[in-house]
C-alpha cells in the first residue's frame, strides 16, 4: 500500500491547521496517521454477513445478566459554587470567557 498521506499532503494539512511541528514530530505524526488509515482499510476488508446489526456484539449478553438501566437525573455538583468562586468572571451561573482573537480566512 502506498502511503495515502504523503509528506506534501501532510505539510498542507499542518499549514491548514496552523500547527508548528518539528521535522521529527511531523514525521512521527504522519507515520501514525498512515498506520491508522491502514488499520481502517484492514477493518473495512473484513466481510460482514448481510443483515448483521451494526451494534452486534461478539459475545451474547442476555437481558437477564445485564444490570438494569438507571434513570438519568440531573444533579447540581455540590462544589459548583466553589468552582465558580475561583473564576475571574461569571454571569447567571455561567463562566464568562474573553473573546478569542481570530482573523477571517478568505
């Protein structure tokens, strides 16, 4: 398999992401990305019988062995007030964060 992410393509992606990488880090990252793509290709090549549910599990797990589902409830964290007290600025229970400077890409 030829490497799908060539050095030129990787450098273009790094530029688009506005990253600063050393040559060693860039090569390591490109190699890892190519290994991940290879793994995805290998998984995609595994034949799956028609009609197999997408969430099928390899080991049967009957309902009588599963723990019952718990009801989802929203609970206020007891230390929320302490956490917010340490914030530079809050408003109506929310953290206020400064505007992030950015520039429009044309």
